[in-house]
C-alpha cells in the first residue's frame, strides 16, 4: 500500500508532466498564428471562415457559381465561439485550433494514464504527439478535422471513466463534421464493444450509422470525383514536402515499436486491426492520418523503448542513434512549422483579390485554378467556377475536364465557348496557380491570353494578373 509521501511524489511528478506538455503545446501551436497574425494559412480555413458568416444557409451562391450547401458543424462552432466571446471570425479561426490542440494533448496524456502503466511511455508518447507535423497542422490551421479529433479523444476518455451518456452524445455529433469522422468513430466504437463487451454502446453505434446517412438520404450518393492529386506517399511523409504528414523518423520508430508489440503476438490483435483499417481508409481520405498519428505516437515511443532495451556492442553507438532519431523528430517539426508560415496566401495575393472585388460586380464569375477557389469566394466575395470542395459539387468531373481542355487551348473560339458555358467574366491568376496549370510559359491558353482581343489583361502587379472577358453574351447560366 502506498504511503502519503509516495502519493504526494507521484502527484507532483504528474503535475509537472501536465504543465510541461501544456506549455510545450502552447509554444509550438502559437508560432504560426504569431508569425501570420492577419492572414490564414492555405485554402480550407478561408472556406470555413466564409461559411461561418452564415452557418445555417442551405444554398451557397458563390462556390461553383451556386450549389446546394451541405451542413457542416465546424463553421457553426467558429460562429458560436465568435459570438460568445465577441471576437472576429478571423481571430476565432486562428486562436480556436491551438486551444483545442492544447487540451487534446492533455486528454491524450490522460488516456495513456488509463491504458498504459508505464509513466515514461505516457509522457514520451504525449511529447512525440505534440511535436509531430500532423498534430501541428491539425491544431494550427482551421480545418474540418480539428474539432472531431478533439471530440473523439474526449469521448474515449469519458468512456474510460464510465461517463457513458456524455460520451455517447459527443460521439453522435461527429457525423455533422463529415462522414469520415463518423466512419472512424464507428469502427473504433465497434472494436471497443467487441473487446470490452460494453453492450451499452451498441444502440449508440446504430444511431451513429443512422445520423451518418442523412446526406445520402437527402441528396443520394455524391459523384465519384476523378481529379488528379498527389500520391498518398508524397502526402504522408512531411519530410518529402507534404502539406501535412508524419516525420520519417517517427515512421521508423513506429516500425520498431510494432515489432516490440508483436513480441506478445496476438495479445494486441485489436490494435493491429485498428491500424490496418485506418491505413486502408487513409488511401481514400488522406486526412485520416490525423487519427492514425495518435497511434503512431504511441508506437514510436515503444520503438524508442525497444532500442533502449536492446544490448548493443557499443553504448556510444546506441546513444548516438537514439540522439539522431530524437533530434530528427524535433527538427522535422521545426522545418514543417517554418514551411507552414510560408504557405499562401501572402499579402500580394490578398491585395490582388481585394482589387478584384473592387472592380467587379457581385454577379461576376471568376475563373482560376481550383486551389484558388475558396480565396475568390471568401476574400473577393465573388463566384468561382471550381474549388476544392468536391462533395456534391455540380458536374464536378465535367467542369474539371472542361477547364483542363480550356487551359490547353490555343483556339480563341473554342476557349470563348467554355468561358460562355460557365458565364466567366474574369480570369484571376497568380504565379503559383500558373505553375499548377502549365509546365512552362506560353503553353496552351497562356499564349492566347497575351494576344486575344476578347480576353484583355486589366491588372498586373507583382505575380498577380487579372483578365477581363470582353466577348459578347458570356453571361449565361452555368450548367
């Protein structure tokens, strides 16, 4: 039986660990917001920012020049927090993800205290999670996975503490953040029910499936999108330049950790099943990596433990290898965080989009690369032809095919037909968008733009260019 002194020492150690992890998370997650105080990072945060202005709207007049809007809970969260604390949506979009990240790291640590007896593994796994590129991205940038991952962690901690009703209610909110979250929650809950024989959660699982089906019952199955993207491997490894991902050093350690787990063979069969299913889902939805990363942080810690346990011929080599791996984890995060601070939009792009807004009418439709679509609708407040929200988008594959054809054309007549089809009145491009569309200068429509009488350049500043479509009768309803 533990004495009062032993309990006091344990409490003090735990408190120090908690404070250290919270401070570490706060420092890492505050870097990007401090460096970029007035500009959001990437495209997706601007999409949620715009939706948060009217979170209950059923029709989106700007995306794809007009489309049905499927309810998303994240913009509602941003809207609610903004109203409760009387802050701007921009400020809320920047500050809420880091706050959720700090609490998520803490919840992850408490989950390990319930499931892992070794205090060192509890602490190191939480440390590795906090400095992982996926965690930094997830809780630095406003995205549709930020709140669901937080809710998922909190729900599991409540389940472990036998808070069944509250945990169930939280789980049932996940479908409103997206079908992927409901699928992952359903899989994990089913595995938990099978492993622990907690039959109370079977009705919750049934309700989760029903709630998840509401978009399909309302709109049918979405069109299968055939738009080229990066390979899964390129998006997976942060050291290969992925926008989000995991460190290759963490992957190596996780592989070693898996070997350690396998020492007990099939005792951890449910853990293996979860890993396999998450990896399969990740090949269809790459951002599943945010969930997978939680398990990889634990595996990487087991990998470190195994390397420490192995008897080496030279302790110097062992310590050097461990130091290299540990520094690799840390410097991957530093490099990744630095990269995040440089992700567009920059001030030039914001300025160009605001100028576009000033010279156009609310009814105008702007054509650009799909990665610029959310900026056009959120910053310039104008209709786009295409953006990166493909779910239930109108004729998304046909639009993509038409635009790919348009970018390669040198025939003015054919080009104007496509512009007329989608009622395009202006074309907005920056240097990066051009590089995404064409491999080299003066390729396809880029050559035609310089010499056409009906598509005239009206703005060029730094790397931003705007063309006005002066052909007659371009204002048709887009198909």
